[in-house]
C-alpha cells in the first residue's frame, strides 16, 4: 500500500463543503487503499496571527469533524502536528538547505504577505512551505494529494528531498502528487468563479458543515444562478448552476448526467429546493457525531494520544536518520 500524508489547518470553527468534497471525502476512501497519515496542522495555523483560545477550540473541532466525517483511527493515523516534535525539528534542518530566493518564489507567500503587509508578515509564513516539506518527508510518504494551490509547495518538497539525499545520502522518499479523479472543486455560492474558502468567502458564499442547517438551506436557495432557465452543466457560461450540480452529484453519489435527466424541463427553483433538502439531511448526522466527539473529551484525547504515538513511531526513525546523515553526534 502506498503511503499518503495530508493535513488540514484548524483556522476556522467549521469545515466547509469544499473541504469535505474536495479533500476529506477522499481521505476517508484512501483509508482502504493507502497507508494513510492525516494531521491537523496547528503549527501552520499560527503563521498568520491567531487567538490561543480559538486555536485550541478549532483544533479539537477539526479532529471531531474528521472523525464524524469518517476517519477511523483504527484504519489511519490521525494526529495533531504539535504533538509530534519531529515536525519542527526536521523543519529546521530543511530550512538550512533551502535557498532564500527559492523560498521567496512561493506564490502563496507572495499573495498572503501582500495582503497582510510587510509588518504583519511573520517569518513563519515565509518558512511555512519548508515545514510542510518536513510534514511529508518525515513519514516517507509516497504520495500527497494536492490541489492546484499546493502544487508549488509539493515541488519544493521534492527538490528538498532530492537535495538532501544527494548531499547527505539516501534519507527521504521523494513523494509524488496524487491526483484524485472526480475531486470536486466547490465554488463560492455568491461568486461562483472563485473557490469556496474559509478566509475569502463571504458568509452567504460558504456552506459550513456545522452551521444551522436551516441557514445553509437558505444559502443554497439564494445562491447566485445564471441567466437563462435551463439546467445545464456548463462551467464557463453557467458557473452557478454547474456548482450546484457538482455539489448535488457529490452528495448523492449520482452522475451529473443523471441529474440533468431528472431536472430536464424543470426550473432552477426545483433544483435548489431539492439540493437544500439533500444538504440538510447530509449535515444533520455529521453535526450529531461531531457533538458526540466533543462531548467526550477524554475519548478524543485518547484517540489523539494513540495517533501521536503511531506517528512518532515513524517520524522518530526518519529524524534520527536525518540527524545522523547531516552529521549530528547521537546523544549517548
Ligand atoms: P483558507 O481559505 O484559510 O486557505 P481553505 O478553505 O482553503 O482555507 P484549507 O485548510 O487550506 O481550507 O484546505 C484544506 C483542504 O481542502 C485542502 O486539501 C484543499 O485543497 C481543500 N479545499 C479547500 N477549498 C476547497 C474548495 N473550494 N473545493 C475543493 N477543495 C477545497
Ligand atoms: Mg487554503
């Protein structure tokens, strides 16, 4: 089984539909095909400024949602990044073989730092992709599922792995991008040409899994749709209705063509009304399960302790090899 690693940032209280349909849903199915490592990357979540109480809450909320959505600690390794000190330790070593100019070419850093302004941009935001490389290389991951936005960071990870191996001897598996077929890219309901995003979407543009279902239903019904009345899948000319069809198809495991047949001759209103119902039925049990995990903090802690132990069993071996190969004296 190929090993896979992926992470999600605890930067909001709730995951949104794009996080689930574009990422976590695949994480769930990869439990059957891969040796899967999933982490809530709290070290990454402090690069942009944060509130400590919110961070602690969101980390637990993220874990509870991942479990509620179908991650099974018996079939994957689920852990919190800061519980595994090797991430920060390897991050330092890798930062010493990364060029300053090389790191400066990362598009996500340029975007985010331009928005924040120089004085509010931390060095941590700059070195973020190097820590991300450490996250991946520590587990000798063969594959990393990546969306468009993460492609450049994976390229850096591959470069650093090769560079380290060449300079200091074979240490890291060089990971490849894992492209998941049928991965849904979900767009903003109010601005269907941009992606649904925790940080960039307006409240009415985003469907949060933990939001009041009645509110989410309303947001679906007031989603921006396109001129014309016919229900067609056409991302270019009908991005709004196409997004709704994508969501509908993903939530019901139907093909888009099947939906087009079902709604042949019917109006946007019918589609929205039905999708709103599908969505409400989808989020209800997720919310219940999330609540149940949150209501049992001792169990959640235990799951995380086991996850951290499983993660460290791998990461400690890799870090020891990296330290050895780079020339550090092993402690007696
Ligand atoms: P932020 O706006 O703070 O970057 P985000 O909504 O992009 O938050 P992340 O935590 O950065 O969420 O991403 C977690 C996972 O969800 C990643 O694998 C990412 O590719 C995926 N993802 C995020 N938004 C979407 C979307 N609109 N459609 C499909 N997948 C998405
Ligand atoms: Mg993102």
